[in-house]
C-alpha cells in the first residue's frame, strides 16, 4: 500500500510513520505548513505546526529513510479554520477548531490531494482504530488507551474517508509505550511535550486574540430576571459556563458564584445565573454526519430513536442518551443562522453541565463512533431558565 504519512513533528505521528514503514508499505512523509507566519516558534507545549515542528518531522523522516515534503495549506487553513473560528465566536457560539481541521484539512484537503497523487491512505498519529464489518464497511472505534483516545475529534469522518485512513498507533496500550518505541528507534522527538490548546493561539489567551479580530462593543451583564449587574467589553469573548472574568461585584442572592448561562451576540448582552442553570437535559445538533454507515433503525421520533452515548468534549465523559433525527433542511433558515443539513435530537439520561452552542456532540455505541453534529440549542433542566 502506498501511504502518505502526515508528520506533525510530534512523537505520535513519527511512530505512526515508522510502523507504516515496518509494515512494508511505501511511505512518504509530509508536514502541513498551516501558519501564515513561517517564523512562528513553539512555546513549551503550546502551539503546533511551527517551524520547529517542521524540522522535527524532517529529522524523523531522515531517521526512517523516507522521502519528506512540506505542503503549504496555510491559505486553506485560514479560510476554513481560522476565519470560521472568528465567525462562530462573533455569532456567540463556541467552536471546536480541531474538529474542523480534521474535517476540512487533514481528511479533506490532504486526503483529496493524496488520492489524486496515487496514494492509498493517509496515516496519522491519532489514537483511534478503523475496523471493518463482515460485509466490508469501515467503522471508527476508540483507541486502546482511553486516556489518549482521539476518536472524538475524528467523528467528522465519512465512510469513504475512513476507507483511506490509517491509524498505526491506535491499538497501542499507552503513550508511554509509544515514547519508549520512539526512543528505541532513535527518534529525537521521543520526549517532546504534547501540544495542547488552540494551535493558532499559542499563548492560550483566546479573549485577547479575538479582541484583535472582532470589533468589540461594551455591553451589559444581566441576571435571568433582566437586572443589570455590570458591563463587559464584548459578548462574543465569553462562553457558556464561564465563571471568571465576569466583573460582577454584587454577589448572587444565595451568595453562590455566578456563571455565564446565555450569550446574545446580536444584543451584545451576557446573562449570568447559578450553576444549576447550566445543567442541560436535551441537545439539538445541526450539520450532522455519520462516521461510516448510519446507525441502523434510527428514525424521526424519540420512540423510533436509538440508544447511544454522547460526548461533548474531546476528553470529557460520556452519558447514556436517546437520539433521533430531526428535519433535514435543504436551505438555511429564514434568519440565516441555521445551516442546511440533517438535524439530530438527543435526550440525555444524565445531565451535562455548561454545554455551549457551537460545540460538537459525538455519538457512540460502545467504542464505535456513530457520528457527530454541531450543537445548536440546549434545554436547561432548571425550571427558572
């Protein structure tokens, strides 16, 4: 098999490429240049796709004896990931750029180019597994190391994309095992820290970064009764569940902390309330896609739905739920805020806390990823909400 190994410059992708070589595949390494600032440097474990990461990937390819290239996807990354991130926050939503990157860059733009060049698959260092059913359909499953499992951020993959996805380290029992193997192979990235946070905001200060991209307007902070409690610099820099940085001096009537429970970007207002108001029992998702074959038997009512588990954060817990299909819009809603596509409704058996529109919910059946949707609306369990 001819394999294009996406090499980020980290230990996971380096070992994935090494295993692909060891398995006898014809392997070519590629690093994606995503930053529009080629001099970008890594700060500790913050950031990725930096110039140092490119060099680390090049060195690893040299050790493995495989060809290596750098592909410039910075323009596509800006349009599909960075601009989308800004637009979502400007609308009062909380997006997940890693989901969009996997969907639109690594397993769309990269995979499309790889197939056009004659490659059979793209290999990455994700902790997830592709398994095939008896009738030949691919399924995405959690990685063996549940502490490192990355199936959540791959929930956007389609059946056709799964057929050309290769995750050589997905069945590995632990990250420690991967690092030990890297050291044995003489890969200098064996002890390189993992990257975290948003790669294009390496200092981790999302609010300050957004303030340079979105015009900020002072607005009001209110409680759920409409009483004015304070002011803010811009509603779109807040997120549901936020507790710090509210600049509300007056304590709540019960003396408890206040949390952001609502964001109205159009009115530029932020609503705060008690933690109880953050408990949600139902989710409505838009732009739903299935990861492989659609789940068998799912219908358009709760009675015709399926039992599953739902996860709303990359390393969050799952809760049992009932899922069913909503309407399918061929065109966006009249107000332009509801994108076309399949809607999914989910009733949770146990509440989630602090779920924000714009986040991604991924549906599971055991270890198998069924699909995903972007959360559009939630229903609070607090009667006063």
